[in-house]
C-alpha cells in the first residue's frame, strides 16, 4: 500500500514538472475548442517513430484539457496518418488548410513529407512545427515553418567531434536514398571535408532494400577507419547486420534516426558498439544533475510510462516539444495564426525534451549541437560516450 502511494506521488510530481497540472486541475474546459492538426507516420516502416508522437500528443491533450484547457478552451487535435509518404502528407495538409478553425499543424514525422507540405503551409500562412530532422525544412527560412527535431547538420557536427576525439580521419558513408538520408549525406560531405575527414567511398540504399552486401563490399574495399550510416529503420539495422556478417571491424557510426529501441531489436548483436548522436532523453538518468533538461526529461518519460507502460522516446519528444510550442503560443496570443507564428519565433529559453530552444527570425530550429549526447550501444543498452 505504501509503495503504491509513493508511486502516485511520483507520477503527480512528474506531471507537475511537465507543467501540465495547474491549480485549475479538475476544472473542465467549457468553451469552443482550439483545433490543431497533426500529421504523423503511424503506419508503415516508420510507425515506430510516428506512433509515440501520436501517443505523446494524446497524453498531453488529456492533461491540458483536464486542467481547464487553454483559458477554458479545450484543445482538439485532428490526427492524420501519412504512412511516411509525401503524397499522403499533402492530402492531409490540404484538408487541414481548408479548415479555417485549424490554428497550426504539428508534424510530419519524416523529412520527405515535411518538405512536401512546407511551402503549402507557408503560402497559406499556417504555422507548421515539423518533427523531422533535415536542415532543409528550415533553411532557407520560411517564416511559418519551424521544427523541433535536432537538425542533421548538428548531428553531423557531433559525429565529427567523435571522429576528432578518436583520430578517425577516413570513413565510408552509406545512406538511405530518401530525403532524410540525402540531406544527411549533403551535410556530411560539406562538414566532414571542412574538418579534414576523407570520405573514401559513398553508397546508398533504397528504403525497402533488405540486403546491403554489395554497397558494404565496396566500402570495405576502400579500407576506411570507420563507417557512417544515415537513415531510419529498418535500413540501418540491415547495414549493421550485413557489415558484421562481412567481418568488417570498423566502428559503425549512425545518425539520430536510430534513436529508439526498434534499432536494437532489429539489429540484435550487431547493434553492439554502434555510436550515434541522440537527444538526451535516451540517457536521461545519466546526464548531470545541473543539466537544464534533466527534470523535463525524467518527467516526460515517467508520464509516458504511466500512460502507455513503456518509456518515452526521442520521437515522442519531438511531438511533445511541437505541441507545447504551439499551445504556449496560443496561451499567450490567442487563436490567431499570424500571432501564433510570431510568438513561436520569439520563443527563448524553452526547455523541451529535444533541447533548449531559442528561436530567431533567422533560426527556426532553435537548437545547438549541445542538444545532443553521444551514445554507444552496449549489451542492448544506451550509454554515454565521448
């Protein structure tokens, strides 16, 4: 009985840290709803990314509305599944843009769908807060388009730090041929060359490929000191398995696109030793007590665990940050798309799951590489490395 009381207290504290329980808790929202659109990849290969995003949003909306909504207005989210396909994201976006009551859109999950709708939202003056990674979503700047996932350029910079620390001066590079992989490749080519790291061979794979032997054989022949893979599951797990099957002993470095447990499950023993930059959520209990994100990270994962029986993950964190940025803006300026956009752009010092955000008119991601931790997989667990 005592243990149960302690657990209840811990959950309440976690929700308080999230800022979703207020003195108004228990007072039901009674005014007309504030409507927000959400486009996530909740089916298909990238469902392990999109499902926790959707679930996180549903969890937060319940908390907000149980606390009286936004000044008495309940939050209502209209969800769409794009299945990871740009054309389906476009269809969903068209439907949301046609509804004058929709105040903003969060998502999509992936880079391709996000790029497919970015100009649509810009032309219609609809605030969009993407959960995808590519820097191309926010560079060049579109005044109505923001993102919460750490950019691929920051992820590349973090891996370059790792290469410098470990005196890695040559790599082989392999990427998914989709928008996320291609953008990561562009950033790697630019930043690695400037850092004096040679890319001896560059290969790619299609998202649906199930064998990477041919590409990895070419990389092996180039004899790099390490291999860098850029993509989201299942491709990276196949790269890991085939690389080890071919007897390649080089360190395997990957992007933040593998920052969920699905990569470890799909890769099995081949995941051992893989290094990648990740949002700090995956190692929340190991980051220093003085880190400004620590309380938010622990609170989010505890609330998600309570709601769904599993820890929160970085992809759910992107959605947490996107929804919170939008609802914070609505709280401040009301249901006006232009004012919501302006308020998001003026956000400073927002401590989220993905980092500490500071937006400007020239910076619509608002993060630095300090939002990342360098993580190594050891015995099926994530551990901090350097």
